[in-house]
């Protein structure tokens, strides 16, 4: 992608992909960029540049919305998601669910294009993880289980799916299953902690949503 910008420094899609790459590096425990503020800032810089160069590119608005969500700029993130959908109502991106969940607009997950189809196998498992999280936050635990089980079946190494199952089982009082999923979280990310990993990733707008989510984490027995 960097080479493509040497050839054409005004190509918005290259900036979009670079933003997606840096955002993925920030959120996934792969290397030193995990939760590194510099990686998130780079993602923000590239996403802003992509939107400036091509305001009609849905992918650019989608990744900018995701970065703004992680930066806890909730209203701005929802504006970018709304712009994405306005530009292309059929554009599917799991990041929509991320913004809806942390901003407290959980019902929007089921109405959005990705939410209505999240159980279909051709969509990224991350979409199922976000939809399951929305059901959890609405205390629709049975619905959350159905979606999250599909998620981990298709992506057994996706941390979000196992975290979602752990908190859901815990809130349902199924502690053996909750502990088993907590163990899966630590298999995927051995250094996972509530105060470290989750506190930096969780960006809930409503303090009550924050309380509900962290209550589930602690009930499941995940390390503080």
C-alpha cells in the first residue's frame, strides 16, 4: 500500500487499507502495536486522509467510524457509520456493530445490513461477535448464545466470541460453561486481563452498560 501511494498519493483506497491495517494491529494481540496509542493514531490519520480524498468512499467512512469508536468519540463515530450506510445501504462491515454496541444503540445491530445477516457463513465471524454482544447488552442472553456459538464454531481463535460467551454464560448462572470459555479466552490471549486488555478496549458511552459488561467478565472468572 505504501508503494501505491508513491505512485499515486491521492488514491483514497490505499489510505483506507492502511487505516484498516493499523486499526487491526491496534486491536489484535499480534505484536507490539497491540493497544499501542501510536498505531491507533496512525489509523486515525490514514482514515481522515482517505475521507478527505474521497468523501464518497463508504469503506473510508466505515474505518474512520471504527477508529473514532475506539477513541471514545461516540457521536462522531455514529455519524461516520450513518454516512457509510447513506452512501451504500448494502455495504456490510462488522465495525458498524462495534459502534452501535458501545454507543448504546443496540437495537440498531439487528436492523443494520450486517446485523440482519450476521448468522450467514459468508459474513465475518466478527459480525456475529458484535451481534451477540448487542443481545448480551440488552440482556437477551438466549439470543446471544445462539449467535456467539456460531461465531466460535467458525472462528475458534477469535477472542471476542469467547469473551462474549463467557460473560453470557456467567450472567445466566452457567458457571461451568463460563469458566470453560474464560479458559478459551486465555488460550487465545494468555496475557488477557480485565483491567488491562478490556479496560483499554471497552469504550461504552453509558456507565450502566460499562457496569453490566464488566460484571459479566468478573463473574466468568477472567483475571483482573
